[in-house]
C-alpha cells in the first residue's frame, strides 16, 4: 500500500515563521529532546499513561520520525527558537485513504503564553494543506487543558464533541474534547 502523504514534487525545507524555525527531526537532537521531556509541565494533561521517557525511548521515537520522513509517510517537526529545540509538532494516526490525521504539539513551559504555539500551528497547517494529501486535522484535548484549547480555537479548529473518560493523564481519568479543522 502506498502510504506516502506528500504531493508530487515536494522537497523538504524547514518551515519558517516570524520567530521560529520548524525542522525535520534528527538523531543529533536526542539529548535536547530528552531534556525537553524532563519538563513535568508538559505531561499534566498530555501524553500516555506513565510518560517515562528514557534516553532509549526518546532515541527510538526520533528514529521512527526520521524513517517516516524518509518514506514520506510522516511530517513531524521540531520547533526551534534561537537555535534551541523548544518543542515539537506532529501528525499521527494518519489515514491516507480518508485524507485525515491527528495533531499533537508541545512546548517547553518556559516558553508558554508568548504566542509561540499559535505561530507554529498556523505555519504547520499551511504546510500540511499545501504539501500533503491531508484534508482533515483532528485534535483531542483534555477539557482542563485551557492553553491547548485556546491555541486550537485561535487556529480555527471547531469543537465537534466530548469524548467522555477517554484519556488518562498521570493516572487520572479525564474527558477530552474532539476538535477538528477541515481544509
Ligand atoms: C498547549 C501549549 C502547546 C500552548 O503553547 P503556547 O505557546 O503557550 O500557546 P500560545 O501562547 O500560542 O496560546 C496560549 C493561549 O492560552 C492562554 N492560556 C494559557 N493557559 C491559560 C489558562 N490557564 N487560563 C486561561 N488562558 C490560558 C494564553 O493566555 C494564550 O492566550 P492568548 O493568546 O489569548 O493570550 C503548551 O501549553 C504546552 O506545550 N502544553 C503541554 C503539552 C500539551 O498539553 N499539548 C497539547 C496536547 S492536546
């Protein structure tokens, strides 16, 4: 099955915004990513059950993303600011036949509330709709994750529903909202 999501002729180049540079994941950033993940604030309403990110897990995660880029079936970016890795933005559960995917994003908490993620998402969405087959981007967000809800709403995502008891963050069960943006 052809899993490539990029349009014909697409050639990688970093995505530039006013203040940020979104770059392809590379194993050389593994220590920086590991450090980023040490920020406990990232995992309050985000991530999987335990969020134990050992160096091995982080390395594997990067290699998976690098491989997805190589096969043109993934389009994750690291978010850098002044040459420092400060976050990531990603699509996952990509279903090429339905032209849809889910969106994930995170930013080190020392950079929160400065408009950085809104800036990154705007550029990323433009990039996805221009260069890939994706026509629907969904995001599940904890009903308590106000910063993330605000970012999605500022980025024109529409709330489509409530997913009751659909997530566990730090061992507690939460409701998520389902948001989505159509091309
Ligand atoms: C969600 C996240 C990416 C937001 O990044 P950010 O760069 O701070 O986002 P922005 O600055 O672009 O926008 C955040 C908005 O939420 C507002 N906000 C944040 N926390 C808030 C709160 N507790 N109450 C009210 N408003 C809040 C900010 O004031 C800002 O709104 P404004 O632009 O109108 O001032 C960041 O908080 C993060 O990485 N969180 C941890 C990981 C995560 O939850 N990822 C999303 C999973 S769905």
